[in-house]
C-alpha cells in the first residue's frame, strides 16, 4: 500500500495488508530483501520456521528475519492484518536514555520459536523474494528439516499488552517517540529508517492540557493502522484494518468532532481503554502504490474532516 525503499538501496520500508484464507502446504517462503514485521488484526498465524514454531495472535507482533524460510498455517481458517517490510537496519529496541533500564518494551517479554523440525520427503516449492522479484525453486523435501542452529538471530514475537507505557503526569501531549516498540535506525540522528510505535490502553491525566495530538507537522512520515477499538484523534471513518498516511511536513491533527469533544471535556483522569493503534514512521516520504490508489475503500476528500473549524482565540477555550 505504501513504499519508500528497496533492497538494492538497503533503506526504507513498505507498509501493506496481508490476507490469507488457507494454509501454505508443500511450499515455503523467504524474503531475501527485508525483514518482515507482521501485525495481526484478525486471526492467528502459526509460523513454521527453520527455527521452530511461532504462533502469533491479534494483539501480538512477529518479526521474521530476512533470508529465513517459513510457512504459515491458519488455526482459525483465515487471517488479516498489516505487514511491514524493512529494507534498512534490523529492528531493535530503542535507546531508553533518561527513562533508564525499565520501560516501553522490555527484553524479557520477547519470545522465540519453540524448537521443531519437519521430516517430510514430499516435493516442495521454495519461493524467494530477491531484489523485488519472486523466484521459485523445486526441492525434493521440506526445507524446514533442520534440527539444530548455532547463532544469535532468530524470529521473535511480542505481546503488545506487555508494553510499559510512559506518559505525562503534568501537562502537554508527549511526542509519540515514547511509544516506540521497535526502531530501525537511520544514518541521521533523531530520525529513523522506520519506527514501530503503538497507542495502547493508558491513563490520561495531564492538567490544563488538550489531550489528543495537537495540530502539527513532522520531519517523519506517519502511516497509521488500527488493530482494535478506536483512535482518540479520529472520531469516525477509521475502523480496525484501516490505514492512513500523513507524509512528512504535511499539517494534520484531530478531526473536528474529536477536537470539539476534547475541548469540551472535563479534565479529570480517565483511561483510554479497549484500543490498540499503531504507527510506522519513516524519515522518507511513503508513496501510495497503484493498488492503494485504485482501492474501492480509498477515502476520497479525506481533508474534509477538518472543515468547519471555528477561528479560536485565546479566551475562547476554557482552561
């Protein structure tokens, strides 16, 4: 749906959807171009990999390293979600800086596959994505027949409910960087090849503060998705499974309905609950694909959500 890089440049990402209605049988896949970040929205995926088995459900994420063979099985018979191809530096945990040793996504909560292998001598297809093209090799057995590995690179998954959210306890809406789960650094400090950030259930307690994101422009492009629930800066039209884009230097912020609700709200502690949104940020523009622009689900006239804003003066907004 969105892209800004490729394997030959060694930088950039793609952000898209996946949909599956049947198991992969007699076939495995490997992406030699990019590591893959899967963000399930409906339906679990049972990944069978060269390292073993990794079952990932909605509310969790999985990262499969580039060049690793795997197949996908569907315990519920179908699955849909988001997938990110990362052509740049491998995803890692962000530096915590003044936060200290604990907070955000903790190392102890990441899981690797349960060791397993297949002893299957039936013919298989091995499909390889290499330099943007798909290549097929026929092999006389399952490529997932490895019984042991020695190394330090493996697939992993993470339960987003275990994210230790950091937020303000005084005033002002904090920068979304404090919600970073994984980052792929770039060669420019302060910007990333790709950041994966989430907006999970959390308490809002800021005083004398407009609590949703205010109107802003970024030096990073923002691709946002919704796994479940609603997002506090979008009152309608942004359902689970949707994908939005605000490219760098593009002004954006809450729609009119969200702005009115937040402006009139009584500023008392309240919890944003039953939601999980995410964002993939990148220092480069994300270009919509032809498939995205031709989709019947494309929201035309998106900028109309900001129509009707009154001219606000300092005394018009209550403290």
